[in-house]
C-alpha cells in the first residue's frame, strides 16, 4: 500500500506561528529554525531569522486555496486530484513527466503585498515572504522530487524498476523553484542547469521578466557579499575548481550549474556574522558555526569565506569548509527594485521594474 498522506507538511507549520517557533516583536518576526526540524534527529541549529514584518503580514493569503492544502500542489490538469493522480501511471504519461520525480508542481498565482505596506517596501516583503516559506520547509529531506509533499514508498519505485527514493523532499534546483513558485507565483525551470542559464522567467499575469545576473565567480568573497540581497539565487558548479570556473567564464564557456542556494542576507543571523543560505543538499559534511554536522535535506547553512583564518574555518572539516564559495558559479536576482509610482496593480507594478541582464 503506497502511503498518500505526507508525514508532515510545511503549510501546517507556515500557518501556525506557535508550531513553527515564531515570535513577533515590534521590529518583526523572529524564528529559530531548531524548533522546526522534523527529520533531522537531534540537530539544533544555532541560527536565527530576523524579519522586518510580522508573521501574518509575511504569510498573507497563504491560508486560502490553492496555497492552504498539500493536495493542491500538483499541476493541472494531469495532477490536479492529489494522490489519486500522483500515484497514477497514466497521469505521468499525459503530463510527459517521470514517475521517479513525482507530480509536476502546480503554477501558483502571484502574491501581492497586503494593504498598508508602503510601496518602497514591496520588494523587501517579497524577498522576506520567500524566506519565510523557506523557514517552514527546514527539515525536509533531499529527494529527486519536484513537489515537496509527494510521499512515495519504495514500492512505487519498484513498480517501475527505479532506484528507491521514498519519503518527502526536493532536490536543490526544485527547492528554489518551489519557493519562488509557492511564495510569489514565479515559475523557474525545474532543472538546475536550465534554471541557472535562464535570462527570463515567467510570472502569471505579468508575462516575461528579465533575470539579472548580479555576480559570478570572478568576484572576491567581499565583493560577493556586497552585491547580494536576500532572495538572490546562487548557483554552484560542483566538481570544478574555482580557478577552472573563472577560466571558463573568461572564455564564455561556463560549466553547468549543479546546485542552487537561496541567499538569506541580513535576515539570517549567525555568530561572527557568517552569511547564511537556505538549500536542499544531499551531503551532510558541512558543519555549522559551532562545529556540529548539519543534516542533509533542507537546512540553513553557512556560506564560509575561503580565506585562511576567516569565518571560523576551524569549525569545518578540512577541504569542506568553503566548498560553497569555492564552487560558486554566479548569482541571479529576480526581485529587483520597483520604480516608484502610484499603485496601479500587480501587473503594472511588476512591469515598471527596471531590469537588465548583466
């Protein structure tokens, strides 16, 4: 019997601040991710997320359909009926989808800041809403799945002669795509290499938006930190040395991206000011700032400096401490500044964005 219901659901945690461990303060919501890990054993994250908005403002509208229930995560029409379709081979044939990766995710409608938020703060709200959804997903496993609450067992994969990949979770590129889709209604490519190469992205009711490439491996660590903002997507070329990545960028022949991270910026609070990212990774070799191994799957992880003696490198195993920075390829931004004007609706507002491909 294939289990249909997920063992847990980020939506329940997202809509229940107490369960998530959120504290609303006059300055905004505060969250310690150690309180929301569900599949990470006894690991206690040392990191805090500090938002500029209260939790109700960040999650505005997510209590309504189609956001409010995991059964609506599948893409219409092939996967619209929840588990009935998610475990039907005929649905995969109709959608040209692969049963090893689960149902294609639905296209969520765009989100708009609630009334009362000043126009100049709309982009900050979008970025922090994205990170709030990321916080609710801490503890999901790393899986080659596209929809986080698809919950197959080993029998499903055996039916197709596939390697077993049971349980809930998402891969790195699918995780970033899911966050932008669910939180903001922006559809990214699900394949991480294709996602990283894209110069435009589709947002319902808005049309095509230009992706701005804001930094690449030719930047120093200091320059990179200065360039990035919360919600930026960082792509890694795993298996390539930093000098090789730089050389190939100079030759206009970049290596393929193999992993994606979400930059937390000032929202992420870490000892010694180490910057944080959110991602779903299969490896469990990276240590946090206090030396504890971080479990695989969706977690907050440090983005360490590669320079000797910096960012508390002593907390990490030899050769692993700066792997994210050493394998950094480039960073993309989908949340640029909005030109000030009178409020005219989400379509006009997003079309007024001044964007360029760097």
